[in-house]
C-alpha cells in the first residue's frame, strides 16, 4: 500500500510485541530511546499505527487504525503525510 502511493522507503523496524494497551506510549518512548542510545539512530520520521485511540505524546506521529477495519488506504495516506510523502513525491 505504501509503495503504490509513492513511498520510496522501506519499513525499517517495529516495536516489540510485548506492549500492552496501558503501557504502549512508554514502550514506544523506550524503543525510540534505545534506538538512539544503543544504535545511535534517531529516526528522521516515524508513524505509529495502532488500534488504541489515545497517544497524546505522539499525536503528530499517530494513525488510529480501528481493529474493526484494520489498515486502510486512508490510514496509509495519513501515514505518508506524516512521513512527508505526498502526491507520489
């Protein structure tokens, strides 16, 4: 879906599957901190796809994907906008 809308990048990683609804923001923060401190990597941009509606600390990077519908083209378009990929550019 991403490439068909103009993305020229690869998805490079994902957070561990251990996350719980209550702790997801903390787990994401820990994951990003670990990337920076352990691997020296600071993502230029990132998107969080999740079916949990409340991510206030990452609102600018968050795309809500309801469990009922899963990932849709609309969600992909929102993600590409967050990542700076618009109109196939």
